[in-house]
C-alpha cells in the first residue's frame, strides 16, 4: 500500500459514473437508479459496530415462533442454519444433495484469509479490506468489504473452536501462507482440503442443531419457486427429488445460499449439480440480478482432454507459490518432452512480464496471459481441435530448493489428484494447467443487510454479488461464505424479523397456489415436449457459446452473436427437448432439464450485461478496452456502478438499475502489477 | 474401447431389481468412469430407455456423493472415489458389473442410488464440538500439538461416502465412526465432550442397523481417503474409557 493515503470515510473520493457508451442499446430498458436503503455512514471502521448495535433484537421467547427457510448448505447456508438455530429460530434447511455435508464449498482447496497478522508482516483489517477492494478492481461496495475483513478474524476463532484441523507449526500454533497475489501471509489452511474441513465444521454445527430440534433438514429437495405475497418473500416451492412430490414451505424469511452459476459454461470447476435455479426463480419474481457477467476464470486447472469431458478440476493456486509457469519459446518445441527443453529455450512469461509479482499475479492476469501464449501457438499438451491448450507448472526448482519431502508435505494430495486424472507424475514431468471457470462474482443484488430488493428475501455467499467486485482474491470465497453465515446475516436478519412473526399465510393463499401451479406446469411441460435431444446436449451447446463469446475475452461483435445464438437455442430447447421417466420418482433428467432451462435465460442476460459494460475490469477483458500494451483498461468515469437487472417479463427486455459506487476510504487506481 | 456393462436397475425401493446388460462402444481411456456412464445415458435417452440413476456431484473426489460397487469392489479397482476412477484402469472388451452399495442401513432408492442419511444421524448423535457462534476464544489461545493436529486432519479427510460399509461383510460403519471420534478426540477442543460423544454415536450406529466390527479390514482397503484401521482401535479405546467413566 506504499504511497496510499488513509481516508477516514467521511467524504466521497470519486464522482458518480456517467455512462456515455451504449453498446447494449435495444437489448435493455433503462430503469431508475438504485440506492442501498440501509447503507451505513461515518468512519468506515465503525460502520459495522454501529449497525450491529442499531439493528433491533428479537426477544429469545419470540425466536422459536419465527420460521426461516435457508436454501443451500454450503459454508454460507450451513453456517447460517447452525447460527440461527443456536439463537433459537425455527430453521428449515434445504439442499439438493443427499446430505448437507456434500455442498460444493467442500471442494475449495487452498485456504481462508483472515487479518490475524500472526506473522507480524504488516497485515491488518484495513490491509485485507484494501487488497480485496483493489483485487475486485474497485467494483465492490466498500462498507461490505470492510465488514468482511473485520469479521474475518472471528471466523478463524470460531472454526478452531469447532475442531477444524488447520495446519499448525511445531509449537502448536496456527500456520499461515501467502496466497494468490498477496504479499502478506494471512491464509489459514488445512493442507489442500480447507473447504472440506470448514464445511464439515459448519455441517457438524448444523447437525447439532438438527438434534436440538431447531433446524429441520430437507435433503434431496430442490427449490423450484419463490413464494412472494404482497411483494414480500414468504416461502418456497420445492420438489422432493425422491418422491417427486411438489411441496410448499412457508416462512417469515427466506435465505438463498444456493451458490454460484459457473455451470452456465457447462465446463467449470463447479459440481455437476450446481445451478442457478433458486436465484433465477427469485429473479423472475422480481429480485435484481447484479453484475451477472462478472465471472472468475481460474488459472490453475487441469486442461481438457477430449470431447467427453464433463467437468474441469481445479488445482489450488497455492501451487503458484512454488511452481514456475512457462511455455517453450519456440513453437516447434511444443510437442517435445518438457524435460528435454533447455532452460534458455523456456519462456517463464509471468516472471518476465511481471517481475515484481511473477507467478503470483492475480488470477485474471495469469489466466489471460496463459490464453495469450496458447493463442500464439506456444501451448503444450494434447491437441484438442487445432490447439494445444496448456502451459507448464514446473516444480523442478522447488524440489531442488526445498527437497521432495517438503514439496510432498505441502502439495501431496494435489499431485496425487493430478496424476489420477492425467496419468502423469508431476514429481517427474511438469504439470500442465489451463484456465477454467471457477467462481462468479455476480449474483442477486443485496443491500448492506444482505437483503434483496424483495423484502424478506436474503441472499448470502456466492449467490449474492456484494463483496468481490469484478474479481475475487484467492482464499476469499471461504471467508465470505462463513462471514455471511456466521456473523453478518444473523446480525442483520434480526432487524427484519423484529417486526415478526408476520401474519400466517395458508396453503390455499392465491400466491401459494399460483407458485405451486407454475412449478407443476413446468414439470409437466418438460415431460411432454417429447422431442429428440437431452437436456445435457443443450447444456453443452450453451456452454460452448458462453465460453467462446462471454469467457475470458469478450467483444461487441461476439456478444451480439452469442445473444442471437442463445435465443435460437432457447426456442429449440422448448420444442425439441426429450425427458424420459416420470414426475413422481427420482428423475435426474428432469432435474437437469429445469436447471438447463434457467441457465439458458441467465446466459442471455450475462451477454447483455457484458455487452453494456464496455470496459476491461477485474476478471473479464473487453477487446474494445485495452491499453496500447494490451493490458486491461477500466473506465471508472463510465462504469463505476453496480448493474442490477430487473426481469423484464417473458418476452420483454431486462431493465437496468444502476447503483453508484462511491468510495470514501480508498481512492480508485488503475491496477498495475508490473 | 468396447465394453459390456451389467448394471443394477431398480425402479424404486419396493421393486425387486436386477442386472441388465448394455453394450457400449467408443469409450476413451481418458474418460472418467462416470463420464463413461454419461455416454451410456445419452445413448439410452436416444433409444427411449430411461437413463441409469447414480449419485455424483463434485467429480473431483471430495464430496462423497458417488458410490458404485464395481465388479464387487467399492469404488472399483483403484484406491480412489468412483468419479476419480478412469477408464485406463479397464481393458477393451471387458465386462463390468455395476451395483449400488449393499447394506441394510443404506436402502436402495433407485438403480444405483442409495439412502445414506444414517450417516447424518450418527453425526447428529454427537459428531461435533459444541461451540455456539460467537463464543469462541482467540484461535491461538489453545495450542494443539502438531502431531495430534496432523492425525486429526488425516482422519478428518473422511468424505462420508460409505465405501467402508459397502466393503464390510458385516455392514459396519466403524471406520466412519472411528474417523470422527479420532478427529475430534485428538484436539484439545474435543476433550470436554469426549466420553459422551463416543457413547452416543456408537448407540446411534447400532440403532441404524450397521453391523459390528470383527477386525476384517476390508473397510480401510476400500476407503478412497485411506483412513487407517487404527481409528477403530481408538474408537474402542475411547468407548472403554467412556464406559469406565459411567457412560
């Protein structure tokens, strides 16, 4: 932060953006500006403390009369269920998996950030806040991010108390490592399985509440509709995936902790079941979808091996701490055994272009440079189509420097995973990696209380848009999920619930009947189209379009083309889909059809959002917006706002509401990692 | 590769079920086992036969969803999860038999999908440390010896897939149980509830219909996370201590 000035948060440091370009003209309707109604003011360091005090309390005797539905059991959902259960609320928890313990947070490998400053290396809450805002390329809300950094230290305390087996030093104290483009060691980890251990902690805390009777868990249940009565969220319609029964569940508040929508790209590092349906159904009922085009492409994944590929596997980017990334200097060396390529013929391109950060540059830069060298024809690995899409991640120097035993201690499970998938031993042959879709920063719009624009509907974790701006730092997803679940939501939802219990609504209420009927009708439609193509084949086609035109690099022309292609695909889907089996049994093809239908609609909105945002920012690169050197060029004067999209009806255009991003504690700067 | 697949088809829990044979061509050795089943299902969908139901999610060996008995071995011939098994472990022309987990405590729901909710109920019985949100002391205020913390982590890697149960001739979940008992018992934070935890979890294990352990060791051989057999010794030791303490 050298050269940066600390600001007290009392006055704005930038002006509201004024968009002059209008690339998405004709694809959308301009809406009213959006203001967070509960945005806090005052010195940034005091905002959350003040708000926690101001938010009203719910009398313990009243809590058991208040029903809260939580959809999703990952870090954000599981932690919220446990915490609200402990507080005495009546919680109903839903997940599509057969157990809450299987939610996809479990697959996060690298670690979780916290501003503990145990290494005394200059870390602080303010520095974590600063790094997160900067890493998000100044497209996040500063109050939310400061709060995230502030509660990060509580998360570690909480997890250790639950028995999360973090890595420790010989003295028995917690170990930390530096992670993903950050110069302090603030990342706590449990070998390469941090997400698993944190999730099991949240899961066990939640199961404890199931035993205590405060949480009821509904596994193998999928939310298919939101129930909105008089503009307020009052419940969900869910399908019991085993019996096929369509169920209504009513409540005083609904929390969506249903994760991200990276699977819109078909190939991603998400689990096969990850989907947008819960949030997309809420969007169709009026909830704004914010910055849907903000996608994170992760640089260290195992490359695609062929057309059959069903998903991509991430290798923790902690590997970049010790591995060196390179490609051959000469195109003719690309199919050689890498061990036969002499040092002088290797291009360690990240170390060359970014000497200060080297292999630890942020994810978007590492990803884009990998794409660039492969586009130049210098990629390695098998030919898929006409291209070799891979770069080397080499541990030879690390093994020499630290010894094979230390490398094994740090990365053994990742090396094993790599060998299992590729059949190659990374202790002997350099690994091959390539970028893949990993996380989405976009999601449902929420205010400072994590409440959407539909009263009573709260959104947490990856499902909301709030904390990571246009790009997320490594080891910050786990931090946000648990921050929202353990410490933020429980302290904000009480202010809403303090007005409850709300008037009970019944199963025969018009809003309930309508929501239920629409779900039943949709299920019937999927089963009766009786065309020729599986839902999976549509999903694969959608994924190709999204990756090609709305992936790492986007252009005006490509995005327009993609929108047309998606609209055609949607028509085809609804006339030629084939789903076998019945509605009243376990039917995985039927589940998939519903998810793909929603992904198609989301894909179109993502392209419109990307088309409108004529700037390179965070995780995405817009061809029309680059410096002479080919680096990303942001346009704060036009785009320092949150794009919150309102559903425009079945055949209407989406409505764009802009929320200005005004900073009071940090000055916006163009990123430079050179 | 060309394969002959014999797959367990069972419409619902009440259906008797049986093996059905399918021929599948065009399988590449770089495919994962589940991608091979995706190809089969796409083919079945085209021919008008309902695709085979099987549990799967992360496909990177960590969520514990996938659970197939392949030629009589839980997760097949390699020490890994079904999703991380690749077709290079099989030969062209091979016949492969694919069944669901077989255990009284894991009833079949459909085809290759079983109900493993018994594991959740075992955790509910005490597989946690009681620490309400907000009540935790400063993380470094209680050091944990590194060797014990490492052992705790090693066994905490259990993914709850149930392969141990499927592999055990007794249908015992002692490895799953022992892993959680050992994980929490090795940490200072786990001590206050240690006795009650083991007594309660063992009682729930038995009530769910899992069998007893007779030290056969098939569980640890089948475990994709290589949870060692000594967690069962730890389980027994902790249980003896708990009984001595009056549980």
